[in-house]
C-alpha cells in the first residue's frame, strides 16, 4: 500500500495482445483488461492527512508550549517572541509537506494532488492540536468541526485516471498537417 493517494489506472486494451495464445490454444477466452481503480473515498480521506508532518509539528509545538508556560505571555527564545517562532514553524511545516510528498512518492501516486491537499490540511490539524501559533484564537469545538469538515470534503478530491496507452500513442503519433480551406478549394 502506498503512503500517498494512488491514481486510478485505466484498462490498457490492446486488441492484439494475447491473440497468439487464443489462436494456439483454440480457446474462446478473451484477454482480460485489469484496470486499477486507485484509492477509494476512505483511503483518500486517510492518506490526505499529513501524519508525519503533524507529528513533527507536535514535537516543535510541545517545545514552544513549554517555553510559553515557563516564560509567560512575553516568552522569548534567543530574543525572538515565541508566537513568532511558532508561526514560522507552522510555515516551515507547510513548506515541508509537498517536499515530503515528493520524497515518498512511487509510480502511480498522485503526489502533486496529495501535496496540495495535505498542505491545506496541515493548518486545520495544527489548529486542532492547539498549536502555539493559534493560541490567541483557539477554540476546541470549532477546531473539531473544521477538521471533521475538511477531512470529509478532502475525500471527495480524486486524481484523474491515468491512461498510459493514450499518452504513449499521442507522443509517438506524427503531427499531421490539417488541410486548410484555401488549399482544399485551390485544388
């Protein structure tokens, strides 16, 4: 199982593939095309959650939260206010999300779409986890509603089916010059 959302694979229907076997064996069987449906709604909903990046954020947030508890509202680290460090850490985590999706990708993964949805999901999850960056605005009930709503909607985001045969044929086909109306009328 891939860590990222899988693209559906369209069936590669090659009418001549397997024809030799059918003719030699005398069987009436036809070669079967096995399309890969990709990930379903529930799998997409789970895979769009940037779990590793959330875990990274939680560790950083725990350190920042401890600094806020011990230093009070004017807490600072190296002379920089902790809320500014928290906001920077959240932005860094958002920037690392697409990099992580690119790093763990495999053939057939819709890693770009996964990176986009996961990057959008991260602030929702950070808000739910009580990130220091959102300390002045945190409401646990609102956070739960936002995360649940986003997660349910994110499962509806599905990658386009990949059709390798059509893409290969289009790349190999020579460019045909279409007849122009002037040429057609001239002769």
